[in-house]
């Protein structure tokens, strides 16, 4: 039945149905974060719970491989008109932090379930310890807002008022939450109608077969891409700036192995489960969609015609040791898992970049800072809580072009909210919003520029959350001679006597007249900067993307009074050495890894994995406290000996007992 032409027709129908769902949600949602920023998803799901259709231009792009199977199975009986939901990260590992509320609806035909419609919205607030519910400082999931395990929200077309009342009591702006949830139910109903229309058009059996063939075809496309890569094993490491309020780096390590048309992503060596909210609740699922987001981007980059569905996940197997940052056990906090996921994507990009360096870009900014404001509107005395705008950085330099400015690569789906809309809904005043000069990594192809934004508040004790603050220490890396990008920053009252640099803190209290300025990181550069055409550098300077000083320092192009000094440029470029490094990380990481060598981390991993889970993060923190003046594996061994001497009740690591037995 399904030759290539018919399959494409069927795929187009599923995409159109999903896009109709997305338009329904976007146009009827209440919060700016859903209707403007578009932090939502919708999807068509087969009888087994696997996603087979998603929109292409609307909503978040993390979830084409999402599987609802475990969530579906946790409810015993479905009837026509039912809608189920959950936002509990640990019940079935579908929702991965409390603000993400997932809904799914059975589609009945001739008395049986033939498919499901599903999706999620990011609620601006789900209650909990801080406005907007999310902060790195939180340590257990109970602090991150009210949670609902899988249960029915709508029974045969009727909303469960008790559930709505519980939510109304526990969240800060219930009208937004309930309005967005009802908008998503409307989107699911739209998807149901579109599925039934496809069944009427193609027939029930053809429809059911088609949902399976789409997944098989996506799998085959993914396997073809893997076969185009060389077999081999590659390692890559990247860091989030801070693992908790203790402010030690959070390390993610990937060992990528490609054999034919399959790939193993082994994250052994990544940090243990953290005492903060940066943990990613994967449940140990070897194909959990959060672990594979970076893979989706790579596959789509290498084949823009690829089908986006759960079939893409089949050739990949992820290994995440239990009790690690990528596979925590409850009640570990998980609200800021998106920060870790950004770094996770950087790690995946770096590993695959070594396999096919000629086909992939440098690192994107990797810090999609979401800014929320809770303040009093002096015009009416009401409390307002709303997302202001995502502050997203540039994309990495590409094989044949510069990185996208301002909102590039793996966070580009987060749309900018027009300033006029934000200032109408939230009593703040924007004083800056644009691109940051000199923030893109230098290269033959320049990294995309960072976004910078500043706004003023007018009411006392205005509370700000700026989640996913990162890349203020470890830069987005450049590749193939390209340079690492500029760092992110957040400052209070820039240019005044009350200036204060806030670093990576994600909550702050502002007083009337205070100005908060936030800048993202840029994208890494790709290729030798000296090979960038002089006219391109001059154009960057004229546009304000690159300063004249940076043009001379980074590109060897001398510009005086807006005019290129050709003789000076030729002389300067001739004296520059040709870089031979595959990656450029910047001086901060180079200095850090001079102390924390690979051997040091190997020993640290061995020690921590040998301890009970609840001892691991504590022990990591204590070892870091004692590493001052110490270097490498010997330093770690000495620091751990000090920790053991201080804490007599610490269990002996199992690894050491095994070595003694041998």
C-alpha cells in the first residue's frame, strides 16, 4: 500500500493535523509563555503510545520521540471524551518538571482506541517555593510545585472540578493555568477530529498501518545517516557552570560509539545525582526523549527531509547509571533540568562533531534563559506574574555560513515576545533589547551573536526568576580553528553606583527603579578566523556585530576610521599561526582542566560510583572543598583521604573493596 509517494501523502496529512492542533492551542492559550513564546507541544500518538506526527513550525522541538506508553498504562479505563493528564516528573517520566503539564486523549473509532492525541504546556507557575516554581537552589521535587500523577482531568467530556479547585488553591495565577489547560484540551479535540477524518479518507486498516510505516521509515532514515558516518568511538565532556549553590561545575561526559547503523551513547562518568534542581529525570529509559534531543538536531541537520517521530530513537541506546545527574531517584529536584539538557546537547554535538567534523557546526550558546517577573501593577494594585522573554544566544558557526544571531540552533523554537505585548501585560519598562557586539566566536564562519535585554521595575520587592542561567564561566566551544564564544552575564543597575554582577543566580528581588540586564552567550566559531574574507569582517564591523578592536585582535583585519588598512591587514595576517586544534574551549576551561584532569575525574567517578547514592553529591562537594592547591588524580586521592578522616561514618567505596579482594 505505502509506496514512497503514498507514504509522503500520509505523512503530510499527519503533519497538517498536528499543525492544526498547534494553531488551536496558540490562538486560544491565555499565558504569553504559551501563545507568544510557544513553550508547548502537540502530537499524534499511535495505539502503543508512540509519537507519529508533530508540527514543524510551532512549539517546542524536543519531543518528536516522546512515548506516552507508561503514562497511558497508569489509567485503567478510558472512555470517549476522556482526557488524562500529569505533571509529575517521577510517575511515568513523561513530564520532566512540574510546570510541564502533559495531556493525552484517546481517539475511538468503532468502539476501540485507534490512536491518541497528546501534548504539553509549560505553566508559568505551579506553586512551590519560588514564583514560576523553578530555581537551581531547590533540593527536592516537593519544593517545585504541586504534582499530579496520571489521572483523568476530563471524564466523558466533563472537567473534574475537584482537580481544578486543587490547582486553583496551589498555584499563583490559576486563571493562566486553567486557561492554558483548556486551550490544550481544545487542541486535542482538534487532533481527534483530524484523525477521524484521516480514517474516513484512508480507511481504518490503512490508517493503522500508516502510523507504523511512518515510524519504520523514520528509523530507516536515521539508520542511513548513521551508516554515512565512520565506525568508531569518541568521547566528549562539557560542563554546566555550577552544580548547586555550592557553585562547583557539573560535568557531563559522553562516550559515543557508532557501529554500522546503530549508536550507543554512554553517559557514565557524568556527575552524580545533584543536591539541586539540575537533575534530568529519565527513569533509566535508554531512549528517553530528553537524552536524545541533541540527536534529533543532528539527524535533521544532516537530512532536513527526515520524518520526526519516535522511530528516530530506535537506532540509539543511552546508558545513564542510576543515581546520576541524568538518571536521578526521587525525591531529587528536577525543575532546572532544561539547563542540564542544554549542556547535554552540547555534549552530544561535540561527540558527533568528531565523527563528521565537515558536516556539523560549532557549539551553540547553550543557555536559554527564561525570565519571569512577579510584581505589583501600580495601575490597579493587582499582583502580576508572567514570563518576560527568553534570552537566547547565537548558533554555532556552520560549515558554510555564520551562526544564527540572537536565537540560534537548539533553542530557536523559543519565540521572542514583542516588547509592546510584554509591557502591556507586565508593569516593566524595557531599556535595552538587541544583539551583543563581540559575543560570537571568531572563525572562518562566525558564531551567532548573543541576545542582551534590560528592563526596569517600578514596584517594591519585585521578584525575578531567570532560570537556566549558565555559560558565565565555561564558554561555548569553537571548532576546527574557530574560537570559543563570549560568556553570558547578568548585572543589576548597569552603569550606576549600585552596579552589581549577579553571576548565575536565578532569583533576585528588585526595588523601584532597579534595572536588570541579562546577556546570553554567543555561538562558537568554526574554521580559522584568518581565512574569513576581509570584506565580511569589515561588514561585521559596519553592522556593529564586531568592534574594530576585535576585528584586529581576532581576525587580523586592521580598520581605521571605518576603512580597511589593506597593508596593515596583510602584514598582520601573515604573522598569525595556523591553529591545529579541533576544539577551542577558552582560557577558563583550559585553566580548570589543568587542575581537574581527565585522570582526576576518572578517579572521582570511581569513588562516587562506589558509594551509596545519598552519599555521592555530599562526597563530591567535600572533595572539591579540599582540592585547593591540589592537582590531578593524586590531588583527588589526597582530598578523599581527608574526607574519610573527617567523616568516620562514610561507607567504604565498593570499588576499593573489590580492588582489595583482587
